[in-house]
């Protein structure tokens, strides 16, 4: 019984931690020349009220 409780406690702590970190507000310059926001600082608060997907990729 204590193993189940320990696993459940780990899952709850992981969920709460990811929720807190996921709310981080940042602002970065859009360096994509084909973007409509090119050169602007965009981030989580820039698109407030909209659902956004954040992808941080690197191409060479």
C-alpha cells in the first residue's frame, strides 16, 4: 500500500511542478523572415486569449 501512495505522491508533485513551470511568461524576437511578426518580440503574453503552440527548433 505504501508503494502505491509513494507513486501517487510523485505523480502529484510532477503534475504541480509542470503546471507551475508551464505558466512561465517569456518574450523572444521572432527571427523567422516569413512570419507576419518578424522582428517583433513575441511570447506567451503577446497572444493572450489564444491557444498557442510553442516549438523551439534548430535548423542548420
